[in-house]
C-alpha cells in the first residue's frame, strides 16, 4: 500500500527536510503540507492522507489538538518533535513512532518501515495492539531516566495495550527470549524488545547480576547458591526459580559473593 503523507510543522526548514526524506522512499508521496493546526485539519480533510508526520508544538495549537479535531478515519501518526516530554501522550494515541529532532535518514526510514508494517496489518513486527515499541522505548528514556543519566528506578513494559511501571526491586529475573527478554516479577511476566546487553545496561548494577549469557538475576532475591563443577553455581531464587550460571560469569559471581560478605 502506498503511503500518502501530510507534513505538519511550523518550521519551513523542518518541512523541507521531511519532504526530502519522503522523496527518497519509493512508496511515499507527500500529498500536502501545513504550518499550523487549523491548516493541518483542512489539509487532512481535503487530501485524505494515511500518514501524518506531525509536529507537537506549533503556533496556536499542538499536534494532539489536531488529532482530536479530525473527523472520519484517523491516519497513522509519526510525531516529529524536538521535545521528548510528550512521548507518553504519544503512546496514548497509538502513534507509530516518535522522532526526536534532530534525527538522521536511517531513523526516518525505520519509522517508515513501521508505517508500512502497520498499513499491511503485520502484527509480527512487535507492534502489540498497534502500538509501536519505538514509542515505548521513548517513554522509558523520558519518564524513567534521571537527568544525571543514572539507571531508571522503574522499567516500563507493555502488555495488552497498556503500560506497566515495574519497580526494579520487584524484578526477580530477566531471561533472554530471542530478540526479546522476559521480565519475571512475582507472578507477573512481561516481554520487552531488548537484547540482554540493553537489559544489563538499564538495570541497576548494584542490584542485578548477570550469571549467564541468557540470565540476569536480582541478587536480593537469591535464596541459596550451590557450587557445581568447573566453577559453575546453581542459584535458587526466593520464588523457586533455578538457574545454572555460565562459566564465563564465574568472576562476576565471586566478586558479588566477596562484596556481600
């Protein structure tokens, strides 16, 4: 399906940049441009786009007001903004993506790939309930990471079209699951599109320990550890989960034991 894009931004340079990026995508046609909210609504009703490249803050209105005032079938939305504080609201209106200015061509192409998948009705790309994981990642970075760059106190996970805020101390373990990780927190389980490296860098290092290339555990939830052959350990968590550590992580585990003493 071809993409009919309406560009909405009050900065001429930003509109020019978006037009140039759209021209490099063979299936994207720019059907109109608008510099403010009222004009955007008029253009949308006249040109019937299936994609809005929508700025958030504009003169006299904002992108969310534009969406509220549209009638008929709403086009897909990729927000384009220099302000990150609106990411959570973007999640609420099921935006496909949230592009933070400045962004490069590859980041734009990633957003367009997500648009193509949504238009094709492809749910296998991680767009649970039509909500882009890219927007969720923006929510994580905006709402949970402190200005000092410290590890976020909570993890934001998506399930059944809703956001769940998980306090890190409540997490028992994190397990690799192909291109995702499973987060086990009590009786709840959440899936996030992360690599184990991303999970390890996000979690509080004073609380979490990677014991295997596929497993990270909350050290406060370790009930007992049993030595095995070749420097491996069998870890049992308070919830009954059992993990065998990898040989490559022996030093990290021993350092943890030393610090714990």
